[in-house]
């Protein structure tokens, strides 16, 4: 049953004419997902304060229109880590996409390639990283269109298994590694339904801490805490691969600067969509400080709360090089599979281009803080 108490509706084969933005997909998606899966997707940590704050951070900022600009040569292209982005947005790593649609990540990556959009594939994908890469390459060959394909790495308890994931990603043709550091330890009480699993981790030990009132340890002193990522792990990772190494889950200027010093090629400023630490700062509000603390040539990406094309401009104006979106891809996937994700990306890019036109921006590199106004900027 879905969240409305009715049978789960199958994915649509045509896009309803009333869908005009992400919010329309979100409103429909609850009818196309099982109720517990929907609740898990939409949830934030504890009271959901950070989840709500991520949106408030965007909503408090206003854009300053600048008409009369010459838009005859305007474009959204960008170079990031030596790779070409047709526009400054990537699909963030989202686990277990079969929860939204039977084809899960396979449909999502095909939509991403079709719309020339980068995708970051989760360690916890419900199809293997090899299957997803094959779908991406097949779509790129058929359509002559593609976007960057990156692999998001969750550190495993054993470096042997972490290295195994790295080598598999390299062999499959992934173009960067996105090492996530902020979600090794988090609450999770959602049991995966039959048919959904972490396909990449088959045969590897599971890292999970269960509640036991009689245990001597709650978190500290457990194997889960002992295997949490450290700065030494970043040094080790840098030695293991020649792929660009991106550190995801940074919210302080000092951590960002140290990550770069130890070999990070880029930073993702993120609070994991409000799913890890309730009361955490919004990535948007710490972006300027992190930009100031890192070398200009180091790309900063950000996620958590991005929902509209205007959000992209606001993030870039405050120091981001590109943004990533998480939940919206699941909403669109649930509603209409590959077609839905492709359409959602089209809508977002249309919103971005419209916002650039209205603010007189001809190219991504021209976006800066002068476009913005708030009471405290």
C-alpha cells in the first residue's frame, strides 16, 4: 500500500501535462511508492530541523534581475575536474533506487546520459556499479549524448573491501570517486523489502550496530565506531587511485582546507540532506567560508535542499562550482521511471536558463554574489 492507503500505482508511461516542476513530481510520488519506502525517503534526522532548514536557507535569498543583457551567446557549459558538464548539476548518490522503481539506477543513469547530466552512483545501489556503467555507456552510444559518471564510495570495515570497490569502479570506467565521510554513523531503522539489497556489497561483511539495552557499549567502543573514516584514510585513499578524489560531507572551512591539503581534488559541501545530524548548518550558509578557505582551482559542489533552477544560481553565487540533487530524482523515478527523471532534469535546466536570462547571466563563470540580496549578505 502507498502513503495514501491505496495500492501502489505503477510508473506512468506518459508525463501528465500538469507537471511543471519538482514539487509536482513529489506530490505524485507518494502514490507510486510503498508507504514505508516513501516515509524513509522523506525523513530527516530526529526532529527534521536540518531537513527544513536546508530549504529555508535557499528561500531567504533573493535574486536581483538585470534585463537588457545580450544573450545571443549564452550557455551553461562548464569544465569540472577536466570533464565537461553541459550544465552545473549532477545527480547525487541515492541508495536503493529500486525502492522507487523496479529498474532503479538503470533507468536513472539512462535518463542522466540522455539529458547530458552527470550521475554519482551510490555504493549502496540496488544494481551493481558494473550494470549501471554498462547502461550508461549503452545509452551514450545509442543517443550520442552523455554526462560524467562518478562512483560514491562508502568506506568498508576492511581496507581490502574498500580497495575492491575502487578497483571495480576504475575497471567499469567511472571518472571520479566521491568519498562520503559524514554518514558512516547514522540512525537507520528501515528494513529493506525483499528484492532490494546493496548489490555492490554482496559477500562483504555488513556494518551495522543494533540496539541492546544490556550491552556495555552503545556506539563508542563498537566496531562501527572504530571503523569510522579518519584523515589517515584520506591519505591512504589518495595513494590508491589516480581518479579525481572528491570528499563529500564537509561543513567547515578547516576540514575543507585540510582535505585539500591531504589530496582531495574537490569538496562536496553537504549535510546529507538533513538525514544525519539534526541541527546541523545548511551547506548554503557555510559555502562562502569554505570557498574562502580553499584554493580557487578546487571545485566546490553542494547538495542538500536544491530543488529549483533558481537554487542552482544561488549556490553558484555563494561559491559552489556545481550542485547535486538527491530526493527529486527518486520522486521522478517513482512517477515515470526513466522518462520521469529525464523530464525532471529538463524542467530544472529550463528553470536555470530562465533564471540566468532574467539576471543577465551569459555563462556560469559570470554568476557571483552581486546577484543576491538578503538582510545579511
